């Protein structure tokens, strides 16, 4: 399972690349339901970061100042 944190700009580019490569089980974390952009039925949107802990790979495509927080959160068992 591949997770993506973010829903615009860079995350959208990564998501489109993965969809073109026919990856399945894509999970996108979106902080706010109002900002959600639905892209086909191949993508699962989640609104709780803990759901991304099941992912094998996580792309952090959020603003740079949030990266450390996410890395720290996912590196703690």
C-alpha cells in the first residue's frame, strides 16, 4: 500500500504518475474534506494520519515545514 500526505500540487503529480503506472491500493491523507479532489475510484482518501501507518511507502507532499513532524510520527513505534 502506498500513502501520500497532501492533496494538491506535488501530491497530485505523484498520484497521477502512480495511477499511470497502474498502482493499486493508493491512500491519500487529506486534512480537510472541503479541499478534496476526487480522482477516479482507485484512490482511498483518509482523514486520520494513523491510517497511513499500514502503508509500505509514504510520500510526504505537504509544505516543507511539516516534514519533520510526519517523519517523527511515523518513525516512533
